[in-house]
């Protein structure tokens, strides 16, 4: 385990070298935050101040937390491991004593955690100062929220890794990646809260791991979901993470065999 | 074309270029090119050498109109590079060893076709020039191959052809032989010699390879820390800095330090089995040194090392500092 | 005489045509992956559409003064203009990467204007997938909504598409110009390139004041789709942005291009003068 903690810390430090890029990302996030809060708060207002359990305060919290998380979760792109899988360089990684899947995810999670500092916290700051987003007054939601956040960030990178393993068998992963980007973008609740979906779409979303990446951590952290319900969401997240890691492990082993057959 | 421009191809007067470098929060000024003055006449072949960061690429970018000088004047083909960039582009060809001007996913032939369109060559001229270059650079075998599948040697030949397609008066080559194997280097050099002889193309090349300079150039400019440290013939360069060659001999038996007239013992390895001897090619020849060695010991094998560019530059620099103090 | 002029014009566009034709050939050479990309861009468009559909369906009848079908008219106009601009100008947005890899220097060695070369250096045919989706949405919205068809409506529609396209293209060029300064922070330009795209699909009535200033006037996104659509629908528009302003879309496009060309010129000067 120590080796993965080391890798995670290294990823954290690596990301600290890209501060200008992080601040640039923050500016883009803030713009999107303003655009989204405009329309979503109008929506809540038109609904008489309450819509699907959202008030103006919790809706603002949704907007700024989701924008703040964008630097930390991976919904859009293939991880660096995917590039190595595609080029076959991953064969070298198999010779190292550390597990390829865990090492690669640990590095990405480390970078994601660092991004919370220059992108996550300021985004929340903007939300609190500018639009008066609601944040819970007790300690418990923050403690649970931190765990939920860590689970969500890790899950997003575990899923991205799993997507990248398709490169063992497919010549071109880009089509798949774009499809993933579209589906994940919608179902994680990045574009609109999952709870505003029509019933059938909400049912589909909840049946996938995607809301566990972003929607659940936001619900727990903003205090929209509390108590045993919050604990249940954490359990669901942990379940999806275990499943994604197991699937990634299996895909890596099968892929390694394919690679060895082709290479030998 | 006017008489003055046909005589002087490149003219540089008091040319300087500073960069602002961010160092933490402080902004520092760094002088990459420092008040340089020199010119190149039509038909010359000039080697532009210096250590990394000496200001070579910066100079080339100013000659080509990519960078604006901080101070001083530059004229290339009688034009002001930045102001007349588009006109100048029709008269010069540039090969950057590290970046390609070809389309990596297209066959070589198609890249040439596009470049011909870019330079508005008529179909007839395009065909004649392409055929000539394909023939002299021996590219017939891979004209239909996408650029990304070429070997480095093949790609460099294609790059040079691409830069020469529009018959430029001046060809600038930035590290053209970097990474090439011996045979590819040789081929490229032979071609450049021939191109120059047949079309009178002026050559300006930066390189780390003394072999390029020896075989291609009749004049050398040495830059050091952005300043011109030497301007003259290659022989003269050898004379001024005593650019020695080194003869390395492997002997049948360990031997004490060899004492050879006209040569200097540098060092021994393996208890005297291998010895390094430096000599000045202007004063003696390798054959004479070898003959003298053979009188003292049995020679099994030998190599002659060219002086490295860095070595030459370092000595010029040392000479400059000692003479000024 | 006319023949000579046509000949000169054809000689003038020959370099650009040669490069673009080669890009088209290269992209069509890998059919399977091209089809996957077409599909992919359509999926991206679909998720953008999903946002509008979800929000306006969740609304109590109308949101920001528009019902779902009216919102789809705004979306269709904006999306089509953006997607077309992205197809032709999208790669200008990756200028920072091209500076780092040195490909910009190569453009300096060719006898055409830099910006013209850069714009014609690539084309993303795969975005046809997203444009096609936008066309479908736009046609449906035009049929379902209560549009008073006549020369005025046709002129409005054409003007909106042309000016919207021009404004989005200008944004890409502005982004390119600024990226000469922002080599390590080029995401800054995402704020108005992609933020601007997002804004152009919204009813301007929901905007906070700062957004109204930025995307109503500085980057005139309201003129791409919202204002012309309000004219087509006979709706009043928003505070600060009344519908009649929609007729001034050509002026907005001219303004956007003025900003773009100034940013580009400043960027090029910075690159030649101060960059390294």
C-alpha cells in the first residue's frame, strides 16, 4: 500500500507545477458557474422557491460544487495509462513490482486531489460570496462529504482507466471515448442535477455508476442528503468503486495476455 | 534583380535580440544575440556554429522574419524579413531539423504538391523540379509512403527537397544532420554540394557536427554568448585555435608514454595499451604521426577523432578571454 | 478580362485549396474511425440538447419567458452556427499547443498571411455529425413554433445563421490571438469560446447583470441566436436586450471580428517581439 501512497503524493506534487493552467480552468469554471446559476435559480424561482427538493441555496451549492469538482474528477479524457496501452508501452509497466492499474489510478487521484486547492476551493468561495450558496452548519456533512468526495474522485479515475483498457483490443478508442464523455457528462449530473431528469432518465442514471462520481458527493457535501441516507450513498459509491476496480483488474489481466500473445 | 541584392544575400548590422525570462516573480532580460555584424555573399556556404543557447536559432528566426530584432538591422535577399515576410518566403528555404514542414499523414509526393501550390509553381515547373529533386536525392522508392512511416534519413532528404522546391536563393539548415547515420549524412552532404554547384544556392547551416562544416562550408561563423567570436575560413579557424586532431592507437603490448615529434601525448588507457595523441593537421599529417608511432610500438588498430564543435568554440572563447585580460 | 480575373482568383486560393483538399482526403481515408467520430460529435450535440430538454421540461410551463419549443429554436440556431464554426475554425483554438510544438514557425516560411494559413490548415469534417443534429432540431423548431413565414422571416433566419457563424469564428480567432500570451494557461479562452457557446443557447432573460454585459455585448453571443429567434417568434426579448436589437446582428459580427483581428495582431506581435 505504501507504494501507492507514494505515487499518489507524487501525482499531487506534479499537478502543483501547473498552477497557471489551474487558474485558467478556474476562470472558465466561474463563467460556466454564472451561466448555470442564472438559469437554474430562475427555474427554482419559477417553481415558487422550491423544485424537486432544491431551494435557491442548495441549487447554488450544486452549481458551484459541480464546477469546483471539474478539475478533480475525470469525465472527459482518457488517462495517461490509455496512451501507454494503445502504444504497447504498458508492457514495460508490467515488469515493475507495483500493480499497473492501482499505480495509474493513484497517480491520477493525486493530481485530482491537488486540483481541489486551486480550483475546488476558490470555486466554492465564489459561490458563497457571489450567489449566497447554502452550506450546512454542522460538522458531520463535511466529514461525510470529504469521504464521499474522495470516493467520487477515485471512482471517476477508476472508470476512466477501465475505458482506457479497451485499447488492448480496439485500434481506435476515440469514438468510444467521445460516447463515454457524452453519456458520463449527462449522467454524473454535471450538466443538470440528476434529480431534475424525467423519471425514466433518472432511473437509468441511478442504475449506472455515474451519479456516484459527482451527484452523490455534492448531495452529501451540500447537506441535501443527510443521516442514514447519506451513509447509504457512501455505501453505493464504495460498491461502485469496488466493482470498477475489479473490472479494471480483470481487463488488465486479459489485456496483458492479449499483449503477450501478440508480442510473442 | 538589382545589383546590390544579388551580391549580398544576408546582411546583419549591430543585430541584437533580448528575451524577457520569468524567473519566479522577477522578470530578467536575457540577451540571446548581442550586437552582431556580418554578411554573406551570394553563392557562399557558411557554417554557423556555437554551443547550445549561443543564439544560433534566434539569429535564424530573425533572418527568416519569425522574430523581430531588439536592435540593429537585418536584410535577407535584400528584403526586411519581418516587413517583407511573404516576399522573402518565396526566396528562401528553411529546414528545421527538429520540426517538419511536411504533412505527416500524407505521402511525400502529396506534400510536394501542396508546397508547389503554396509557392504558386506552375504545373510544368513543379514537375520538372520535383523530378530533379527526386532523382538527385534518390527518393523514388518512398514517394508514395506517408511521411510518418519514413526513416529519419529519408525524412530529412524529403525535408530538404521541400525547402528547395521553389528554388530559393538561400537555403538555411538548422541542424540538418542531427541524429542521422553516417551513410545518410554523407548522402545529404553530397547532395548539398551538388545543389550549390548547379544552382548557385547560398547555404547557411547551424550544426554540432564538424564534419558538416568541413565538407560543406568554405566559411565559418562562431557565436558565443550571442557574440561573433570568429569569422573566417575553416583552415584559418584551425590555425587560430590550433584545432588539433586526435590519433588514438591500440598497441600490441603496454607501452610507456609515446613521444612523437609534432604530436602531444594526451593520455593512456589500459596501462599504455591505448594512447591518445594530439596533432595539428596544418603542421604534420596523420600518416607521419602514425609512422613515428610504428617505429616505437606495434599498432593493432587506430582511429582519428575530429575536433568537436564544442571544443573549437571553447578554445575560441578561452583565447578571447586570455587575450583581453 | 473576366477570365483573367477568375484565373488570378483561382491562383490566389490555390494554396489554401491544396491544403484543405489534402485534409479532407486524409480524414476520409480512415473510414471506420471517421464514422465513429461523426457519431461521437453527434453524441456531444445530443448531451447539449439534453440539458435544454431537461431544464425546460422541469420548468413550470416556461423558463425565462420561453417554452420548450421556443428554447429549441434558440438552441438549434446557436448549435448550428457554432458547430459550423468549430468545423472550420476550431483548430485555431489549439494555437498554444501549436506554438509549443513549433508548427507556427513553419507557417512563417510560407508566402501567405499567417491567419489565413492557420485557418485553412485543417478542417474537422467529423463535426458534420453535430451540425446535422442541429439542423434537425432547427427544422423541427421552425415547424412547430408559430413563425410568421415571409421574406422577413427568411431574411432573419439567414442573417442569424451567417452572423452567428461569423461571431463564433471570431471567438476562435480571439482565442488564438490571446493564446500567444497564454501559452501555459490557454484554458482562459474556454471561458468565452465554450462559455459563449453555452450562453448563446440560453434565454438572455435569466442572465445576471455581469453575464449580460459579457455575453450580450463584449462577446455578442445574444446576437447569434436569442435575439433573432425572439424576432422570429414575436417575443419581446430581455431587459437590456430587446428583440429589435436582433436586426443589428451584422454590426455585432463586425464588432466581434474587430476584437478578433486586434487580438490576433497583438498576439502575433507579442510572439515575434516578446515571446521565446
